[in-house]
């Protein structure tokens, strides 16, 4: 697998740019919340929203279904018992 190696100055540049982008995004969200407040949207409703989790399907065999007890007892064979005199 190929890897990328960054110098200290490149890492510092990337870090500062990402921090600036994060601050811009947080300011944008704050402005949207202010607009919603002015429109009459309640702050509590904004806070209650949670990010949707993605559910990934698990790979593998499907679950086995258990047989009902009546079916299990019907499959049992009876053997004759010898009587000793």
C-alpha cells in the first residue's frame, strides 16, 4: 500500500486551513440558527435533531430459525422394548 509523507510545514499548512474551514462552517451554522429564531422556529426543536446513523448490513450466514416443539417430538422414533421373563 502506498503512503504519503508530508513535511512539517505542509502539515501545519493543512491544519491551519482545516481549522479555518471549521470556523467558517460553525459561523454559517450559527447564522442559520439566528435566521430560524427570527422566523419563529423554537431553539429546542433545533437542538433535538440528531444525525442519522447509517446501519450497515452484516455479512455472513443468515440466522437459523428454530423448529417448533411439536415438530421436534414428531421426528423422534420409538424403539420396541424387549421384555425379560
